[in-house]
């Protein structure tokens, strides 16, 4: 088991979930709630995301087998999806991969947005699910258990960020948040290119 793999996996998953950029979205859809209720929503959303990502991490390869999709093809498709998300982050746009503007508007009418759309698809969205399926392809059980711990750690950090979203957004501000998101977008773009190149190498 390589430490570099765990670190790279952590960066990839944290970047695609992007809880820092999610803080303003979280504050927006929970604007009518008290601070205690916000913490409850954040916890429920993170538990939902954790269960979803772990399910795809451990069962993802069987889903690929069921639909007769090769891992190489999935790497290319997943890398492309991540690259599109990275471009949206780099250009400071609200990513449409997680939620569209129409869905965001509808969300504000929900009584409890913790499971949908915050847990799924905002935290455990297509990009995060793609990343966990690719990570779950490792055959070594020890590595898989360690990577499960990485997923858990990312979700715990995500919960802490959402829990403190009011203070974080207050200190960073909109410009500071966008600056951090652009840096994460650059990292994500590099990871996406690696996925695509590895997939192409396996195909050819």
C-alpha cells in the first residue's frame, strides 16, 4: 500500500466534492433554518454521502460488469466528466454537473434538503461516484480498507466545513471562495487528464 496513493485519492475526492465551494450553496438552501438545524442537516447529508460513496466503492466493479463496461472506458468517461467539472471550477461557474439552476430553485421549497439534493447529488454526485468506483478497482484488500478510511476522512472534513460554513464564508468572502475553488479546479483538471491518459493507454 502506497502512502502516495492514499494522499492522491484524498486530494481527488476532496477536490471533486469541494465542500468549500459548497458552503455558499449550503447556506443558501438552509437560509430559513437555525444554526442547530443547519448542523443536523449537514450531518444527515454527510452520512448519506458517505453511505452512497462506500456502496459504489465496494460494489462499483460489479455495476460495470453488469453493464459490460470496461474499466478503461469508464476511466476515459469519468476523466472527461471530471475535466468538465474542473473547467467550470476554473472559470468560476456554478457546476451544472451537481445541480442545475432549476434544481437549485426547486430545492429551496423542500422542508428537508439534507438527503436530496445536499447528500445526493451535491456531495455524492456523478464526479465523486466516478472517482470512488475507479479507486475501488484495486484488488488489494488492505488498500481498499485504507481507501475506505480516506473516503470517511473526506466526509468528516466536509461535515466540519459545512458545520462552520457561516464563519468560513464570512472570512473568505465570495472572492476568496472563488480563488480557492479555482486552485482546486486546476488540481482536479490534472487528475482528470491522468484518468483519461491511463484509460487510453489501457485501451491501446
